[in-house]
C-alpha cells in the first residue's frame, strides 16, 4: 500500500494540530498544497512543510514518524484509509472518526476517540483520561466504532458514551463509564475505583472492581448470552487482541441507582 510519510523534523516547540490531515485529503492535493497546510495553533504560523519532511506518494496509508505528545488531533475526521503513528499522540486523537484505522505505536493523550462514530483505533501503549469521553460543547462522548488500548487508561473513560466498544488490556482509572448512556467497555486488567458514576445504561465487563459505588446493587449470578455474543464478535474483529472470554456465569452489578439504574457491571461469578 502506497502513501505519504511525514517525519517530524525536530521536537515540536509548540503544540501542533493535525486535524483533517488524512490519507484521502492529502491524495487530493499537490505537493505544494500539502506543504502549505497549516498545523500551528496560530493563523499564519507553522505549516506541514515547516514541521515535517514529506515523502511518498498518494495512497490509503499515512505514516507519522517520530511523533510526540505535542501532536494533537491526529486522525481527526478520518473516514477511510489508515494513519500509522510511530511514536506518541497528543490529545483528541481519533476525534470524530467515522471510518478507517488509526494505529498508535506508543501512548495516546486525553480524549482519544471522543465523538467517534466508526472506524478502529489501536493503541499499543497507554491512553490518558476521558477515552471515548465527551468534550465540552458536545452532547455525547463516543458514538460508535472500536478502540483498543493494550496498556492502561486514565480516569472517566466512556464519559457520556452512547455507542461503540472500548477494549482495555490493562487497568482503567477512576469513574470508568461515568454518565454512560450505552456501549461496552471491557477492561481485562479490571476497573479502578467507582466505575459507572451516574451511569444510565451500558455495559462494563472485567475481572474486578477496586471499589464500588454504594448506588450499585448485586443482582446475582446470570448466564448472559449477550456476553458470549460480544466475546465472539471481538474475537472475529480483533483476533489475538480480543479479551479472554468471561466464564459461563457472571455476577451482575446493576446501577447507577442515583439515575435510572439500567447500567451493568459484569464480573466473574464467585
């Protein structure tokens, strides 16, 4: 697969925004137009050609080499093709993605996948706070798509999440699924303290919870077919990245009863 490669010339001295820098957009521009694309935070500031060495040709893959946490909005608006990040990504990576794939071979900052409606995000390292969470001014957080983080994640993942799936191979921070409206978060390493704060609907799946809120209640052991369906779907889509299946019977913790209480935390039945 052909495509452009952007190699960061030197460590960024200011935050750069790569909003809209996608394979499809670059393929429609000339070399001069690509180099003139603004990536600085100020009008008339840094351009793509100032910050990056640009090589390759039009294609469905865009590679960012030497990426650092100062590069924000990587994959913003991605609807097709693949963006491969060799290094770290800053805040708002994968924001409002609707398709395609974003691969981050390092860590990701806060608000990964915020407002996404589709596509696939794969982070090989850790991710910050508010993964799939709501950004001020939006109505919801994650609205669709799939995000996989191989490491740990920060607090408030899935805040006001409505649809989609988040898989965390490590552990989550506090208040995972806060104000959650729908979707699934599966944390293989377990949940940090007080997941599901003000959760209305949605599903949290994992082996353990550090501390439950008092507004969640144990509803007993259940054989839930939907858990096996989710597990098979993730195995088909993710292969070796899919979480290990839950046991036949799970312990269902319902809440948050401070709201309508239709959310659920599913743990292995003891």
